[in-house]
C-alpha cells in the first residue's frame, strides 16, 4: 500500500504543477480584465489591453482561445487583433522532435524541406513544407506539452463554483464543462480534424469555397498535413471593391446555411485566422476554409426543427414553437415559463430571414430586444438552451462580425432559397415532433398571434387630435415616450399603473390587446396592440 500511494503522488505532482502554473496565468488575466473594466482613462485602457494581449499570446491553449473570441469582436485597430491571425511561433528546431515522433521516422524521409513557421495558434503552429514528391503542403504540428496545459485548465474549470445567474437560473454548468472538454479533446486529436476536413471536402460542394486536400496517410494525433493554400485575411479583403466583397459575404452566409441544413456539420471557429480570400482570374473570388478542429454535428431532427422555426417565424404562423425548440434540445420546462413570448422571440432571433430585402445588421440588436421583452426572465431562455447551442451562436456571431467588417448587407431569405433545395424546404414545413404536455407549461397562457403595431389615439371633445402607429415593441418603453403631462394624469387614476400594465403586456408576448383606455373630462386616451 505505501508503494501504491507513493506512485499515485508522483503521477499527480506534474499535473498539479501544471494547474498551479495555469492558475497563476488565469489570475494575471483576471486582474488584467479588472484593470480594464475599472479604468475610465483611455491611455490606461490601451495599456491594459496591450498587456492582456501579451498574456493571452503567451498562454496558448484554452486561454488563448478566450483571447481570440474577444479579439473577434474587437475594433480593427485593437491590441487584441494579433490573436486573430497568429502569435509568435516556436522555432522549427523546437518542434522537429514532435514532427518526427508523429511521423515515426526522420523528417527528411517525408519532406524535402520545412520552413520556419509564420502562423501559430492556440494549440499548434503551421509550417510551409515540400514533400519528397514535390507537393507543397501545410504542416500543422501540435505544441509539445499543450495537452497537459489543456488538462490543467480543464481541472481549473471543474473548480469553478456555481454563482449568480448560473445558480439562480439553473444553468447546466457541468454540461458546459463536459462540452468544452469534449471539444478540446477533439481539437487535440488531429486525426479527428482530418476526418472532419475530408467530410467537408467530399460533401460541401459550394462554388468558390475551397477545402484544402488532406494527406491522410501522413496525419496523426499531433500532426496534420494538407495542401498549401494562400490568400489574404478578411481584414485585407474588406478593402476590395464592393462587388467582390459581396461575393465573399454570400459565400460566408451560404457556408453557414449549407452547414446547418444540408450537410448538418457546422464549422464553429469563425475567427479571422481560419479563412483566406483570393481572386482567381477564371473563377473569381475564392474563400479557403481552414482549421476543422471545432465543428458541431447536428441531428436531422435538430436541423429540421431549426429550419421549421425560421419558416414559422417568416410566415407569422399561428403554430406554437415550443415543441420545435424542445426538438432542438431546449429544456421544455424552462421554456414553458415564457411560452407566450416565444413567437415574438423567434421573430427577433430570425429577423434576417424574415425580411424580403437586404437586412441591415445594425438594426438586429437581438440581445437588447430580448432583454426588453423578457427582462429578468430572459435567463429562462438562456439557461434552457442545449449546451451545443453555444457553438452555433458562436458561428452566427462570427458571421455577423464578418459581414459588418465587409460592410455588406444581404437578403438572407433569398440566399436561403438559392442554397436550400425546395424538397428540403418542404420537408421542414411538414416536419412534426411530439407535443409538449400542457402540465409542463404552467407559467404563461400561450397566444396564437402577435401584434405588429402599437396604436395610440387621443381625442378631445370627440375630435381626433393624435393618432400614431408605432412598432409593437414600443409598448415596452411606454413610460419613456408618453408626455409628462399625460403621465401625471394617468398617475391620478386608481385603475392605471403603467409598470403593471407593461409587465402584463410582456407576459403575453405582446399579443393583440388593449393596453389602456382612459378618459378624463373631455379627453380620451386609447392605447392598444394590433
């Protein structure tokens, strides 16, 4: 027994040392964020962001991925932007032993030459190389010891307590930890990435989208070899002429639609370093899609349920959406508490697909609208989502940021109809799934219609003085735009309490209804939703 305990201790000490080292790094990042958050001085904020970039770049692993997510939403001149493209790579001599270990032989037996890396990322770095047969290839090698660093970070995530909204609204924190752990395990196994890349290569078939060829016989858990591709990053392509930028934008949106609904496998790592763009004299604009470590597979049910929700929202259908959210993996019990709001929520979520014209992305403001609609109860929706939803949201967020960088707005539905065959559209329209038991949806009474317009009418002595039509959502901000004079009159009424009225309207999901009807002397105030 003493021998067994000693061996166990020896095995655990290296991992504990990794945990300690990564903990120190996390603490540095935490205090960096704190300094950035508390500082109101522009120079101090810039210095804090620069220091954060250096810490993230030095971290690699999960922490660098966090930095890349932050950088993806940063301004064009932000200090975090170097993380999008790459960080300083290790010298070739430092990774040659890892390359040879993965090959099982001397590197000269496979390659004529290997250049120093110019592209390093969170888990590995890429070298330009030439095979003995003369093929130019990209050689992606995993950092030595990175798996141990990731393991230490996963240990740290396991120590995070449930607190705040995570605890109050019963987020599946353990599920998120497992999802992240599984995703990182896939990303650390380049054989999985090679298989996924070959799947895209064989099944995507999108004009203008290039999937690099994989040399499967040379790939291993820590080494991936693929055809060498060149091009510009999106920030450079964003300066091309509008015609070419629009072609890039259409390729990006077509890629997302095709991935979700046709091949049901989604590239969920949309940061700038994973795509090249170039111009081919005969074929026009081309997009090279790289790095298939983070991909999400959807079941047929999940894919059809999502497409059905988009179609229901677009057609303003009276069919209730709860069961289709449940088919996607949402917690029906939690969504049942806000069921009346789900039809309008869908219109917010899928707004780009609803309009029959180019959608102005700046007008989406989906987070702001959901907060106005649900207030604190928005956490029921956020906590109800399946764990994998975070990766789908990441892909959507990445697309929106890419389109905004390109300064291009598209007609999403028109492109959807071009990409999705009519037979698949019909399959989604006819898709049915099990109904949700009424007992599970006790919080709100579902509605079968949602209002489009807030009507305001003021008459004096029977003569109309004011008649205004506003978007239905304006009712949630009623207290702000009602003139102070009228507000004071309403406050004198024992039957009208604006905060209570607004909350009641919110609970119905902004269904058609009378908001209030108030008369005083010769004046009559009517506000309703239709």
